[in-house]
C-alpha cells in the first residue's frame, strides 16, 4: 500500500451515519489530492498519514482510497499552530494556539503532554485551563488508540468515539475481555457490530457469550419497538435469524465449524434457562404459550398491576356534600359542564384511581380545573405532573398551578455511591393527597411503575390523556391497557364544546379519529390543505410556507411559532432532509454566526435543536427543544437555551456530547407528543405509506393551537384515515389487572 502524508485542507463530504469522508489532502511541495475512506469527525488542519491505493472513480476521477490512517505530529510551526487551532483540544482556539506556538515553538505538544504546568507561562492560562488542555489532549490520544485498534475490525471511527465516551480509559480492556458488552450497554451499537469484533478476535461461533448477547439484543430491540415481553417462539426465531445472518456468520461457511443449524436451538434453550435461573429474565405461561420478559419489565408490569389494583381497592376519604360544593364552583366560575364531565368530576371524588380521556376540545382541562378547586376547598394537598417538560408547562399555564415532569416530581437525582435514581418511592412517597397526571398516553411502563411506587396510601390518583394518540416511545401501552382492563373507573369525554366547534383543527381531528376525511375548503381560517404530488415540490412548498407565506399571511414567527412535523426520518420530505433545507433558509451562514460540525451536520448559532436522549445529570430529556445561543470553539462547548416553565434553562454541552442533539426545524410526529405549537405543517405523501396511520395523522393535527397546513395528496390522507390498525404491542398489564381485581 502507498503512504501519503499531508494536512487535511478541506472536508468535502462527511456522513455521520457511515463515517464516510471525502477530503482534500495538502502535501508540501506537491499537488493536493482527493482521498476517500472512513474517519471520525476530523478537523481541518490536522496532519494525516494515509495508507491505501489509487482508484479511478467513473465520475470524480482519480482518488486515494484509504485503508488505514493515523494523525501525526506536525513538523512545522505553521502546521502545529493550525493543528492546535483545529478545535481538537478543548481550551485551545486560534488565539491560544498562536500564543502557544510563539512561546514554545515545536515543543508545544510535548509541554502540553508532559509539563502542563508550564502552560501558565502564557497570559490568560491559569491552573484550571492548563489542566483542561492537558486532559483534553490525553483524551484525544486515548481515543486515537481505540480508533486504531478498531480499524482492524472494520469498525467506523464514529462508533469508536461513542465507545470511548461510554467507557473512557477502560474501553480497550473491556473490548478485549467481552466485545458483546457493546451490544448490551452502548446506545446505537448492535449485535452485528459487536459480533464482528468478537469473531475477528477468535471467539467461537457457538460460544455461550454469543448466544446470550443475541438474546439480550432481541429483547432490547423489542423494548425499543414498544414491547414489554416477547413470545418464546419469536425470541427463538429472531435469535436464530440473528446468529445466522451473513454479516454475523462471515463469508466463510459456518457449517465447517458446526454440524448444522439444529445445534443452536439447544444452545438458545440452555442460555434462556441460565438467564432465568439467575433472574435476569423471567419466563411465564400465557394460555399455553411461553412468554419471556427481561427482568426490569417483568418487575415493572407485575408491580404496576399490584400497586394500581391496591389503589383502586382503597376507598379515599369521603368529601361531604361534594355535589353542593361542585354546584357552587360551577356557579362562581360560570361554567356549564357536559354530563360526562360531571361524571368525571364525581368519579375522581369517589374513587382512589380515575381515568379521564378524550380528544381536543372535549373539556379535559376544564374538568381538571374544577377538580383542583374542589379539592382545594377541602384542604387537600394537590400535586400536578406530566410526562414531558412541555406538557408540564402547558398544564401549569392552563391551571395556574405549579406542574412538574414526572422525573422532577419523583426527584430524580444523583446519590453518592448509587448513581442516578428516583428519590421518591415507597420509602419516601410524594407528600400528596391528590395526584393528577396529564398526557398519560406518553408514559411508558417503567416510568409508570416508578410513579406508582411513590403514590402514598389514600392518595387519589387521576390519570388524564388522549388514548387515541400514538402510544409512548418507550415500552408498554399504559393508558390503553389501564382503560381496556375495565378495572379502573374511566370516563371518555366526547362532547365538543361550542367554542371548540369553531376550530376546524378540533373538528377535523375528531373526523380523522372517527375515520372520516377532514373537511377542506378555502374559506377556512385555521386548517389548510395544499395539493402537491411531487415529493421534491412538497419539500420546496414547506420551505416557502415557513420562510415567507405564513409569516406574511398572519405574522407567524418562522422559528418560534411554526413547527414542521413529518412521519419519517428519511425520504425527500423526511426529518433529515427538511432540516437541511429549513436551516439553510431560516438560519443561513453568516460571518457573525459561529458554527461547529458534528457527524456531518452543521450546528450554527441560532439553530433550533432537540435533545434526543434523557440526560438526568443535565435535567434535559428526550424531546426537549431549544435554541443554540453560544458556540465557544476555544472551550469546546455549545450552550443551548431551553424554555422552562418560568424561565430559560441554559445547558452546556461539550463538543464530545453533541451526539445528543439534532436540528429540530422539522421533527417526527412521535417526538412532538406532549407538545403544542401555534402552527404545524405536515407532509402527507404516499412516499410515507408504511407510516400512514390514523393515530399518527390525528396526533400530528392535535399538536396545533392556531393553524394546521397539510401538504401532499388526498390519496395519502385517505390512506392514513382508513388505516386504523393500531400497532400491536406485547403487554400483559391489562390481563394482570383483571386477575388482581
């Protein structure tokens, strides 16, 4: 293989998904060349040594195809300064890099590594910053070692960075000890990747570790798809399929190692028995069929059923003359409740647990406000919660009372020696006599169980939500299961109030929910349909609506008031493509706007972004949306402002933590749950056929407060309206509740 050395002059293309890069390498005294290969998110200005061979691309011509690579120490003052200023080392930007090279010359890196205290000789660098620069450089060296090790196993650099973020300096020892840990413990790394490493390291094809890892992976993947358990037959099928995929088995014939595939059912059975013996999984009989749970979901489902049934059976303290007090409240507030609202209020007074469900405009919030005033008059301690920060904010605004996320209600925080956990639970219950939880359709089983553990005996629990919306992102189907059990008293609000009837958003949401085509005509003020069949033109229309048409039509702020929702991530009108187009139009590059590139995505000052994983340490959760208010290349951090209930929460991200952020000019309908936006724009095209479902369209429409704009075809809308197939989730909560009550 040929070896080339030079400076990374320009990154022409980079894919965060595959880590594939096209770059330009500047060589001293020679012509610049184009190279291609798989790299981490490198920085322009780094010195590279590339090993590979020349290829001729039919369209782009001669390119150097990289097989192996490494960064090298720059040998000139200019190169060293550029390397230090690349953003690779936290605490060193352009100015500091110049000062370091001016003062220390070519010894600057050696000083950083071996004598970091000398960095304080530079004006502006104190002990804290010197330590930061040293630590960042050491971390960079360790990451490079992990990357070089994983090159031998064809593992992309982006995965190497993710591994290092998870395990730190323990990465290489753990990899060598048990590569299958990766599939079990690291977000975004699957069985195939871990198996590729294990097989190249010489672990047997039929090793117990391999079979066990496949079982864990199948169960974890099922949970990601919403399932609480899987039938044993499905686990066997999926594990066998996983073990015998071409990627897992390799190009060599695995039948040389084994007598045949019939060996594996026994290996799977023995591992399932061992996992069950050690209580890592639980196997139950369900009407003659074996079903298998991972331990957390087994305990959560059984515990939820037990605690909820206990609350149902406990009669709360009676409220004397409640009907008289209710009438007084209605007269004072000049309210007229529908019969089902009255039933909901009375039911919440008389039962330990009550479910109130209904669509938009049916008066769920009004019922909650009446209940809160009623309980206040009886001197009861009331607490309000919701599944997300946005839902809690809406609840507080609607009721005029403090509302918190469930995580904050349960005081999720760090405990010395135990890590992060809920402070509230059975030994330290919530100080509440009435607990009202909104947007329960979004609550998954694990969170529901932790909530129930913190509900004190005798406390009234009122669960509010829209059962017809999409279910929770996490495993379980809590609200639907609780209602279908018939064990918990439930009132469905169905009367659409006169004020709500004037909104075509509300009217059409209910039409869609009933399986009827929405009413669309040009005279409407808040619900519009723009017919467009070509997906590329749909994308262009959405950009025009955000940039010009809606701001001119009703003075809507393109960034603060308009939200694009779309069913899918990819395709021409998917989340990723629309974010690229909208960022370019709504927040274009400018000299005063600092930028940072992460995984091929440019994050710019002023961008709308979303957190995509729960981060309990920062108290920012999956789906929270904010704006980038500062990017500091010198310190290697980005500041995002998230609107909190009463203020703005500023959260700092290290550049290495930016995998937790995505652009959010456009988001998926699933990610929009629990939120309301003044305006939503939603593409509805047959290209999204696989996700054209009634509850998805209904959920999207109900996110809007002032206006809905659908862009697409009547055929696509008709497909969605006609598809009422609710995706099946394996869950046994409803059955367990029936058994206990």
